[in-house]
């Protein structure tokens, strides 16, 4: 099965893996958003607005992640930059969370390592060629 993006250039496995991870994240954010909104509807303790805000933010982030994943699959350079910024912030947030709550260090290390892996995959030589629209046998003129 040939996975193609930019003008028939074959999508590298690294980009497909990153896009799949972003799709999973998008799905989780969307499900969480729905769960938060359902929690808001059933809230009797007066935290309804908190649940609505959390649910709304989660739904927006999930939608953004889905758009970024689609862009990655298509070889869109803007999506590549977007995922780079998102994962850089994720690493910073993981470090801050680990400092703020030492009990979360193992989880934050895993989160930061996944973000780092995504960055390495999306900026690999093979991925870079793909986002430039270069076929494997085409010379890089940059």
C-alpha cells in the first residue's frame, strides 16, 4: 500500500507514526471534552462552569489536533511547525509539572520522552524530504 502526500511523494513511516499519535491524542481530547460536558450537566455542587470550560477547551484542542494530524498526513509544512510548537510546549509543561508535583515525575518523564520522539521523527531527514516534496531519488537542492 503506497501512502502518498505531496504530489505523489511517498509518506515516510516516521510521519505516519507521528500523525497516528496525533490522531490518538485528538480522539482522547474529544472524548474528554464530551465527558467534561456531561459532567457539567450532572453537576450539583456548583462547579458546572469549570466543567464547561474544561470540556470546551478539550474539544477545541482535539479539533486542532485532528487538523494538524490531517496536515501531517498530507505533507503540510505548517502542520509540521504546529506539531513542533505543541510538542515543545508539552516538554516544558512536563518539566514544570514534575517540579511542581514530584509524585508525577515518572508520568512526566514518559510524556516528555513521547514528545521528544515525535520531534525527532517529524524532523528526521526522511521526514524533511517529505515535507519539502522530494521523492527518495530526487536531489535536495537546498
